[in-house]
C-alpha cells in the first residue's frame, strides 16, 4: 500500500503567519493518464472533513486562495498564507492513484 | 445544496452485522460515484468502499473486502453499507461521501457512529 508521510505532526502558528505542511508518498502519485490524484482535506474540531485541494493544486469550490497546493511525483506541500482562526484543525493528504486509496496520518494546526 | 444524511449506526456485538444508509439530496444521485470513509475515535481517516454511479462496479480495501458490501438504490437516492462479521477495529464514525471533478470525497455527511463491543 502507498504510505503518505505528513510532516510536521503538529504545527503551532500565530494568526497571520504562513503555515506549510509536507506530504511525502512511498510511490509516485502520477497516474498512467498523467493526472496526479493527490488531495488535501481539513477537519475542523467536531466537524466532518472538508475538501480543500484536488489534483495537487486545484482549489475546491469556496476554498480561499490563501490555500496553495503544490508538488509532483512523491513530494507535495500545502501552504496556508496568513493563517486565520477558521483554518485551525487537522489537515490530511490523500491519494487515489494507487489501490487501496490512502490518507496521511494528519497534521494538527493550532495556535501558538 | 448537497446533503448527505447517514443513519444506522449504533452498538453491535463482535461477529454481528449492521447496515448503514445514506440519503442524498440536492443533486442528481445517479450521476455520481459514492463512497464510505471511516474514522476510529481519535484517529485518522480510512477509505472503506466506493461504488460507480450505476452501481455496476464496487471497490474496497483489503481490510473490509469480503465483509462489507456497498450498494445503492438510485430510485431512492440512497447509498448503503452492509457490514458483516464486525470486529472491534471496525469501531468508527462512518461518513458517506460524493465525488466530483475526479475527487471521491468532495462532499461529506455528518457521519454515524458504529461501536463494536460485547
């Protein structure tokens, strides 16, 4: 199975700071069709997860442009510029290139 | 507005069965793949099952293959998860999700908690 390793496990930030989360895959996530099925989700406290980014860098409907996804192959990054209070929670990367589809273990974004 | 409402969770003994339902509204149900994802208490997320829009194909990870069955009734806008031979490690909140634009989990329900314990 593909293992997604997220770092750091937790991240303490001040509101207005930039935050960066890494997701490294044990295999390349580029599918045979050239698409990379790498996504990012945010789970706020007490809520269901919500989709932020799909296809490495595409923001889902309604996601603010301060969320920026990048990367290729096995290395991916989610950057959040100017962290706001509603950005706090646990971030997960997810891959749907290889069966079985797998999530990273999560990165908790909290206030310093 | 897309709405996904899961029901059917509860306390069940190991080895027994349980069937979850997810009623969908706000979109044309038979146009979309649907999936189940779960989260054990205090843990991360795990993909459980997916089904094509027609219901003709289904997909599972090895952890549930042969025990769980995903199905759908497009006339009733309802997704199901039949869970057999339940184990303590199946204890989790189960989420119903809808796909869009090549992503399986664009929309999520509020989840239903399944507890497997004697």
